[in-house]
């Protein structure tokens, strides 16, 4: 949802900026450059560019170690829920997730199943973030699948530290 709001904000800002630049032009040239059809084309182009930018590889997560009290992990195969409270293990998992570069792939709507669902909790039992790990190179986040471009999700470290 935050991506959509960001795209709308960027498009609105760019439209205002273009209107301002056109306003600075002499009056006789303003009409030639900007009519309603041109304005619609520019807005559509800006929306397309903003949407395309969201598919560039990037570091998506910057979850602060100090904010996370524990990680709740749900195994998608068995349905069992685990809790990781050891600060060292939580720090290792966060370092792995924060250091990886992801690339948006496709919508995860209507797809079922997952490997592990990670919920990051703060001290006051509030969920800070949630990530679904499908495999060592694919995650589901905010309605989209993301492929790992740089790095690797260390599933062995995650599985090793699950306490029943």
C-alpha cells in the first residue's frame, strides 16, 4: 500500500512541477505546449515510469535490530508456530534480510502456500513487519513476489534456530 501512495505522490508532484515550468514560459507558447490531451499523456507516462521504477532491484528492508524484540516464525508445511527470542539469532536473521537485494516479479494474488512466514514484533507486542519466505531466493511481501538478486536467504540458519 505504501508503494501505491508513493507512486501517486510522485505523479502528483511531477504534474505540479510540469505545470509550473509551463507557467514560466511566455504566454504565446504556453497554449502550443500544453492542452488537455498533452497533459493526460504526460500524466499517463509519469504513472508508467513510476510503476516501472518499482521493478528495479533494490534493498527493500531496513528493519532496525533495536526495534525487534522477537521473531515469530510459522512453518507453512506443518502449520507450527515458533518464537525466536535470542538476540544474536534475531540479529543474524535481520542482517540476512536487510542485506539482500530484491527484484519485484509478479503479483502474489491467488497464490497459496509458503515456506515460512516471519512476523517481527516490538517490545510492546506490535508487529513491525511481516515477510513470507517461499524459498532461499524468493519472498512474498505486500502482495508481490520478489526474487533475490544479490545475496541469499539463509534458510538453514532459520530452521536451525526454531525452538519447539
